[in-house]
């Protein structure tokens, strides 16, 4: 959970209201566990965030996109401590409006804020 709380702090610093490690009821009637849900009221933006200590797979992207769809979120992020994503993983993530941030532990807080502000 330490990674999730660190990412949560960055979103809070950018003006998001956050909920870390929660279960949220989707439109389907299914509860989804999400590492972080962040909502920016001023921008009408709601994002779902997953944090991984492993390499990101196609399944990770598909699962996050399924959660996003059921929760009514247009944007998603996968934060990973690993580096080196597969080309197909990157293409799929981009097509589903999911940003992948790798090597989170090697980046400073300000550079992560710049990535999220885009």
C-alpha cells in the first residue's frame, strides 16, 4: 500500500479528491477494487489508478479498462516500479486512454506531477 499512498499524495497535491484502496460499485452492479480513485471537481475529471510492483501485462491494461468502463471513467493510469513495457502493452494502453508511468521509484515528485498535469 505504500506505493498507492505515495501516488495518492501526488494527486492530492494537484487538487484531486482521492480514495485509496476502495471498493466501488459499478454500473453493472459489481464492486471493483481500485488502488486509487481520483476526482478533480474543477476539471470534471475522474481517473482510476492501479499501482504495480511487477511488469505490466496486456491483462493489466484490459482489467483496468474494464473497471474504467464500469465506473464511468475516461482516464486511467498504471504506475509501475518496473521499467520496460512491451510494445503491444503500450499500444493497447494508448488506445484505451490509459497512461503508463514506469520506474516510479526513480522519479521525483515534481516530474510525476508534470506527467499527470498533461
